[in-house]
C-alpha cells in the first residue's frame, strides 16, 4: 500500500490492478502494487518471474518504457506531487460536454479536453466555451482513426488539420496530443516530438464509454488513482455518458478530501498549452 501525500495528511491508495509485466514494457492504462522502478515517475510492480510471464503476453498493446525517455511522451505526471488531471476525449458535443463544463465550474476544477477536429467543426461554440472557461484543449485527431494503421501522410493530416481548426476556434495551436485508442508508432512519436507536440496517454481508465454507472466510474477512479494520475473520461457525441457526468460530483470532492489537487496537463508537466 502506498500513500497519497499532501501537507494535510497521508492517505492510503491502491495503484491498480496487478498484471504480469516486465520492467521494460508497460500497458497503456494499468498500474500496479509493488516495488518502485527508480527510473520511472510512477510505481510499478515487477514480479520475480516476469521473464517467463512476458513470454506468454500479447505485446500488441504494450509500449517500451524507452519511448517515455526518448520522446515527449507520458502516461502520468510526477508521483511526488499530490496532483491529478481530469481529461475528456472525443468531444465536443451539445449534450455531455456542456454538462461536464457545468460540473467543473461548480467544483472550481480545470480539465483538459482532447477534441476531434470533425466535432470541433460541428460544435464551434462549445470549443470556444471550453477555452473561455479556462480549460485546456488538446488534439485527438480529426476523425479518430487508429494511427498505428494509417500511413505517414494521413497521420500528419489528421494532426495538422485538427490543429488548424482548434487554433481558429480556441486561439492557439494545442501542444498536447492523445492518439485514439492509445495506439501510436515510434516514428509517429518521433515526428510529434520534433514538431514540439507532447503525447499524453492516461493512467486511470474510467471505462465510462461502456455506459457504466456513476458509482462504477467513481470506484474505478478512487480505487486506481495515485499522485500524478491522468484520468480518462469521454464527452463523445451520441454516447451514454450520464454516469460519467454524475461521477464528477463524487470523484472531485473525495479526491480533494484526500489531498489531491486537480490540474491541467500543462500545469502537471510544467509546459505550455501551445505548440510554439
């Protein structure tokens, strides 16, 4: 058991579901009980028989730790700060995004919204509201393809086309990218880093996209959050996300009570929201 430290108190928290892993690999959104790996900004459990276990794993959804070291790439923030970041993918829309914004305003919390270019074009006023209320906007591609399955030209187009739309609506070209499904190739990471983007995945998956209840989402977050957690939620048009909206009334107060500060990704990673 580790502890979520704040100046006010120590609060025990679990690091998530344990899986069979090697220190050289990690999944997109699971963290573990166990020993620290000192080179990493988060805790990681390394089973004694990890080598045998990894031979049986499908590594298709695993990414080398070296990518985090080589590129502007992260799954979570520093574990030595009592900070967590709420992030919302796939918006904007006219139903859930406004409700989420209302909840965030009510709780005085700022978040990061990874928007699709095609949805931003459809709902420009919602994009402007997100920006005007002090939230950060990130790039989630134009049409939500699996980037690992597109060619280089289409990859660039998905990012740059969306950047142009968001720049026009929000007033800046976003620095942060989140690839749909968490899928990205090393050459794509290299290009993004060279272009001064930063790719941020997530460390806590609420699975709200399944239409689960507010209680389920709350338990997912409270049971798996740790200092530096990047929490994944959605504001997908046509989704069944009322549970995700309602969960904010539970997640935010309870994590605040445990000493957590809610921050945007630029604040967590001490960088600009803009690609300059």
